[in-house]
């Protein structure tokens, strides 16, 4: 089972960054948009809005093997990212995700494909987490104030506890270093969460890279690779791949 | 919780990941390189076109200019002329600058005013005083010269006739030098006239000479010059 569910803040950007920075070219990496609030990647990566996860779910009852259907309806963006798009609007997206949990996701989980599932920031965390071998909880510091960030950290702890009930390795990814250093947050998590955290990773708060992932032009691929987000994502994926190879559960 | 924390957790900082980790890569949307190339090409064409048009407009060529006043008949010396660049239509009668040396030693047919451009017809190869001729300076009262008097125009010089006993006589001549600004306190002007050599003493000795402007005629000096000039203007 090679589903990495990404939940929390900035999940879509994080998923694309992780997919782009995945350290082994031979790995088959696909981003699965499963955000109940709706899909964005088709617009970000300039591909047609359809087919979507809903299209795949609707095709699940046909005679064609579902794996082939999934493969044929996976978007291949010019940016090099392969992804399964969610419907843009929230209601059809939620319906598609609910259906996909019992059809598409098990098919993906049983394949050798590494699935980076963007499950969004909704709480409780979506049902796809049940199929995940690793859950990445992303916390992005807003940098507004220590008091405001303390409140958000409480919610981070709550989210970690929610996902910790599933049989998956837990990775906490912190974006940004202001107002708290990542190691402070790591200490906080370790001292307040009973569940085991397999790894703590840090992602750079890099608005330019995030904008490029969203479709901004004017930054070359070579320059993007040198920007902080992609460099930190490379380090993070390296660590996550080790977790996949040596689960700590 | 203590038990949990006793298990080792790892962070990225503890993982030696080098900068050389390339990842799968993300190819951002292109910068429309074709459009950039097309724009650069159009800019280059526009710049080249403008350069061509303006270089074509700047069609100046060297011609010969007079740098100081040269009276008619004077022999041209190097300090009288220079070359200058002008953008003139090809139909304008000018002497190319490369012919400057060829003009040295020739003679001015007419007065050449400082700053004017030389034309081939204003110079000749021989002196203005032809064989058998002479230049006589006569003094005339200010205001007695006829209107329209110019260098190389024919004139009739009337000598005598101021008394009843003396009949006036006439001598034909050709003006070679006009009076400059009057400097005499007596109110007279000096006029240089080319006459036949035999008439020169009588004109020079006369006290009262009047000048009559007559019908223009062919200038013998110019005729000689025309036949002796090289065909190139």
C-alpha cells in the first residue's frame, strides 16, 4: 500500500511539490486530488477540467478493468505532473470522493503506483486516509503572531490525533519558521501527541515556488529547482521514501 | 507519552540530503519562446529598416566651398577653398570635393562670395585679361553707376563731352571688378574695366568717364575658357 495522504494546510501545493521533487525517477507517482472542497490542479497545471475522479467513479461499473480506466483518465500535465483531478466544485467532489474510497482508491492502493492523495484541510479528515500507508500532516505558519499561531498549533495537535487512529505512519511537515522554529513545533508535537510520529520534515515558505506550482509563468524549470520550496521538498521526499521502505508502525 | 518520545523520530535535518537531489522535476509553463523570438525578430527588422532608411537619407557628399571672397579674375589658391559635406540633389551643379586640387591655379570668372559653393562655370583656366586687352581702373562719382552692373558684363565708356567744343567718344569694355564699399571721402568709386589695349591710355588719362550698361554679349574670356575646360564638370 503506497498511498501518502496529505492533509492540513496548503495540501495541493505540497502534493505537487512532493511529486515534482520525488527522488526516484523510476517510481510511478500520481497525485490524487481528493479535497472535499473541490479540485484545482486541472486549472493550475493547464489541463482539461475533465475527466475527473467523478468520471472514473462513474466508469467503475463498466466491463473495462478499473486500473485501465484510472490510467486512461489520469492527466499528464506539461509540467510533468500526473494527477487525477477532482471535480472543481465541492458537492460533486465530495460525492466522487465518497464513491472513490470503495472503488478507485483500493485499486490505486494495490498498484505499485505511489499515490500522493490531497485530502485537503477538512476535519474530520476524509475517509481516504484509511488507505494511506503514510499520512502527512502539513502545518503552515502564518507568521501573524505567536498568540495566533499557538491557537493554530492546538488545531494541529487535534488533527494529528485524528489521523493517528489510522494504521499509518505519521509525518508532520511544517512550512515556515516564524514565529516558531520547526524544532519547537516538533517538541510540542512529541510532548503532546501520544502516537508515534515517523518523521518531522520542514518545507520552506516560498511564495514564488508556490505561485509557479499554481501556474505562474516566468520562472524556468532550472531556477525552480534551486528555489527553497523545491530544495526542501526534495529533502522531505527523500525522508518519506525511507519511511515507505521502513515503516515504523 | 514518554514511551512515544523514547522512540526515535527523525527530521530532515538529520537526513543528509544534498543539493544535488534533482527530483522528478516540475516544468513551469513556457515563456512563449516562439512569441519572444518573433518579437525579437520584428524588433531586429524594425531597427534594421530604420537604420537603412536613415542611412539612405544621409546622402551627404563632399563639394567645394569658397572660404573667402575671391574677386573676378583672381587666381585660385589653396587657402580660398575647402571641401564640405552637403546633401544636395544630384541635379545641383556642384564640384565634387575630390577635384579640389584641380581647381588650384584656375581663375575666377566672377566674384566668388565667401561661403558659397563652387560651380564649374565660375572658374576658367586662363586669366580674364585676354591678349590685346588691358584692365583700367576708372573713378566715377558715387551714384553714377547704372543699376544692374555686374562683373563680366559689357559696358560703354563715354569720355569727354563736358564742353561744347569737345565731342564725346566711346570705348567698349567689360567690367571685371565692381566697387567695394565706398571708403573715399570724395564720394567716388573705383571700377575696373577691361578694354582694348590701344584704348587703355585714353581711358586712364580721362578725367570724366561715364559708364553705360549695354546689351549683354558673349564674353570672349568665357568662350576661351569653355573650349579649354575638361569635359568633366
